[in-house]
C-alpha cells in the first residue's frame, strides 16, 4: 500500500520557499480551526492501479487535491505558484514513494467567507495533482 499524500507532504517540506511560508503547516484532509495561515491541506481523491495483461504493473495514477490557504489573494496565489513550481513535471522520490511524473490537472481559486460575516475571509487556491508513482505488486 502506498501513501503518496504522506510522500507529497514530506517532499513539500524540503522545498525552501514552501517551508519558509508554512513551516510544518501541511495537513492531511482538514486544517485545524486555529491554524495559522498560510497553510496547505492535501487529500487523496483517487488512486487507480495500472494493470498489464496478466498482472499488476506496479504503477498507480493518483489524483491528489492540494488546497493552499492564505490571508490575501496574493499570498494564496504566491504559495500556490511555489507548490506548482516544486511539483509540476517532477520525477524522483517523495518520501518513501517513487514518482514517475506529476502533472497539474486543474487549478481553482476560491474565497471562504468568515462565519461571523466580517470582511476577513480566507483565500484558497486548489491544485489537483496527477501523480504517477510506483506501488508494490501483489504476490499470490
């Protein structure tokens, strides 16, 4: 079983520009309510194993959603660009995972209105990453 999300987090923390902005604030699935911004949240949307004619190929195609949060539109977009520059076209190790390629499948911008109705909402940029990586081949 692979854990490409954990590998992605490990890799992003090694990128100087990203770590300088978020420290260790890269969270799986949800951001804590009291999290300091900017921050990054990732979640695995899908993972499809590639098959050969007679067996598993040992390759998976994962779709990972990465949400980048900032206090301003510019801050969220600048951090999203740092993430894009770090991953788009990447091949190599992400934690214990071996990545063959990373592509950007989609980019969406959003704004989260504060619960109190105030003016200080949170800006979000979502990047959907297609990550092709190796996985263990089952033995029978």
